[in-house]
C-alpha cells in the first residue's frame, strides 16, 4: 500500500458547488464571529511559503504543492487571542492533520505543515497565543488566559475553527483527523486527546513532554548535579564525549568524586521517603547532555517555574527544592490523565515512540506513561494492543537524529525538516511499513495495526540520493526483535520478533518507577554519603540497540550489573598494571 492509496484527486477549492476564492474576504464570510482572516495567499506548484514575523519558526516550507496558505486570528478572552496557519491543498486527500510546537515557541510551524501538505492533508498549526522563541515563557507571567491558551485552548480552538474552514472550502468535512507531534508538541497532542477525545482519529506522538511539573523541575535538578563548577563532583562538558565513547579516561574518572554526578544522571530521581519523581537518563544519551552543561541551569525550565508556577520573575534557581516540584504540580501543566477510555471508545488510535538516546526527555517517561495507562485501562477490561502501541527507537536522540549511525528515521514530526527542506515521507519507501504517519492512517482506516515499524538510516543525511545505509524493524513495547542469524543485520527482512506475556497492570496501591517496578523495589535509591558504586555507558551499539539481543525491560534491569562487573574487571587490571 503506497502513499497514492491515500490521495483523492478532488480538484479544489469547491464550496457549496462554487469555486473558492483564496482571499481574506472569502474566508471572513465563513468564519465565526470571534475569528478574522489575516491573510490568504495562493502558492503555486513547487512553491515556498513562510511568514517573516514568525520568530519561532523562521524557516520557509519549500517544494509545496499548489495550495492556499491562510492565517486566522481567534479571540480567546477579553485580553487574549491566538492565531493559526492553514494549508488548503488543491489536491486534497480528504483528511485533516494538525502539527504542534516545540518548547514555549509561539509561532506557526509552517515547516512541519509543509511536510504534511505534501501527503495531501489540509494542515493546521497554532501559535499557542503568542509570538516568541522556545525558551521564552514571559508571556505567561501573571496572565492566566495566556497560560490557558498555551496549555490547551489555542490548540483545541484552532482545530475547531480550521475544521469549519475545511468543511466550507471543500464542501465536506474531513473523513479522518490526525495529529503528529514530538516533545512539547507531543504534550499538546496528549493534552488534546485527553480533554477532547473527538478531535482526532489517530495521533503520532514522540517523546512527549507530558509531565511538565516533573520534567521541567528535573531539568533544573540535573543542572544542579553539576554545580558549582568548582565542586569536586563537577564534570566538564569536554568529558561528555569521553563518557559516551567509554574511553579509558572514564575509568580513571570513576575513582574520583565526579562518579557521584554520573550516578545521579543514570539513576531515577527519588526524594524523601523513596518518593519517585522522574526517570533517569539512559546510557548512550551523553551527546545530548546540554542540561548538565548549563551554567546556570536550564533557562527554559527556570522560566517555567518563574512564569508558569510561581508568577515570580525574581525566583532564583538557587532556591530550588522539592517544594518547587510540589508547587509545579498545582500549575495545571500536565497531560497526566491515564484514563483514555473516551478516546478508545470512539475508536481512536495512538502510535507513540521515543528514542533511547534522548538526552532531553528521558525515554522511560514514555514507558511510565504507557504503564500507567495500562494500569488504568486493564482493570476496566480494555487491553492496549488494539489501539495504543509504543515503539522505542535504539540510538535516536530527542525526536530525531543519531550520533552513532543508528536507525531513526520514520517520517514522524519534525524529522523530514532535518534533511533538505522539502522532504516528506520516507524517500524511496513511501509506505506504511516505513512511514509512521502512513502506518497510523492504515491502522485507523483499514484496521492494519503496526506489528513493526522499519526505521531507516541514510548514508548521507544531507544528500538522500546516496541511498540507504541500513534498515531494521522496531518492535512494539514490550516485544523484542531478534536477528535471524542469516543475511545482513542491516536488512530489515532478516529480523523476527519474540513477544512476552502482556505486562501486568500496576497495582493501585503502588507507585511504579520508570522501569515499572514498585517503589520498594526500585534500583534508583538515594545515593549514600560516600562515593556510590558508579555506572558508565557501554558501547552505544550494545546498549542502545535493544532489538539485537535484549527486551527493553530486561536490558534496563541487567545493564547496571553488567556495567559494574566490567568496571570492576578493568579497574582490577589497571591496579595490577600499576596505572
């Protein structure tokens, strides 16, 4: 089944039997009273589009099909409004796609819209109620309505009005509605799905920042692990590549105080009375340890506390404590409803993914969410496999990319824009087996559940014409993939999957850790006052390629012991050699 299967040559813009005029005056005739068109611009085939005033997303979308580019402003309160952009393609596939925003970015994501419209979707993106860059959250300071717009109101409101426009322009409502987002845009998709389950038939969600109250405070906590720079536990950012490469220098480092910082990075954040707060970073994430290198700690997260949580711009990161986390829990900024029965009941499908080398949002925050949904839905007699699947991607960094030539490309949110502008789908493999968005569509519309996703690594990410380096299948959690033993391991056809017994739901009276064990069993304990037994990363090809030999859960449980044994062996050799 190819991409062309989903295209409907409708010949467009038809509304109520007449041609649609791509002008603001024509749009204003079909908009509700609280909305007005800012512009409507016709774009020719192979055209380019962007907006100069969009500081959050300054790059233009290119290689566009013929379409009408629209911007509409909607009043959301007496003092606030939001704006959304909409691509209305001349060759519409009969479907609707929403794309999201990164961090606190206020802007219309024309770039991701450009990838989506090439499938034939009518595509929408909201500016979340403000115009600004990703690290700037000052729009929220002492402004409850601006907060609501960013948290969910602008997204849902943009979807509602955009669907009305689509129905008027094409003289029929969209047959199916989809969402694609990663990181904060993953949060946006989760939040909308939980609050407004009828908005989407299917969602493709990556590395979602669904737990802001704990994620943002964890980001500050991580920065504090490496403060001050004069402390004996400080690790210079110049050593991060050494740690990731597991060179001999790291073994000598482990004999000194910085081992405590590594211990904290590789273990869950656990507070007083063994209260689990947030998952650990995985081995192999070291190339994205920007949070550990910040001095002072992550300004985005500090701004979140100042502007969203406390409404106090004078708050200083040096005043951070566990009380900051408790205060953040009252900020209404989490997409933490695990009861998805309404979304399931209307036939919705959720395809969720996360990279194992993600250094910004720990991989197990997605596992934690999945298991909590399982623990909520299973007692109600609703298994997950028929409508919610999670794929963990070995070696993929935050949302996209790799620094170890791992497989990562599945045509999900923002990935196409990492190549040359104008790329969409999986060049050379435009089908549901390789393209996660097409896989979601096949699941929703044909009932073909994704038993695997084939991830691709091209030889040259700046010139895809050089061809594919390798492809391998990704297995849905908690299944594991096994190399058949014959043929090239870089050929997806030479892999098979082994399944485990379904995960047991989390008991109501326990608090699971990121690994899914109860808090009394967690391996992440508060470190002793003396130097703890450290953990270091092994080769990324071993640790990160979970489908080679180990199930994800087994790997998470066994790797610390294996690492410890290897450290002991090498240290013993160093001592015997007198080094």
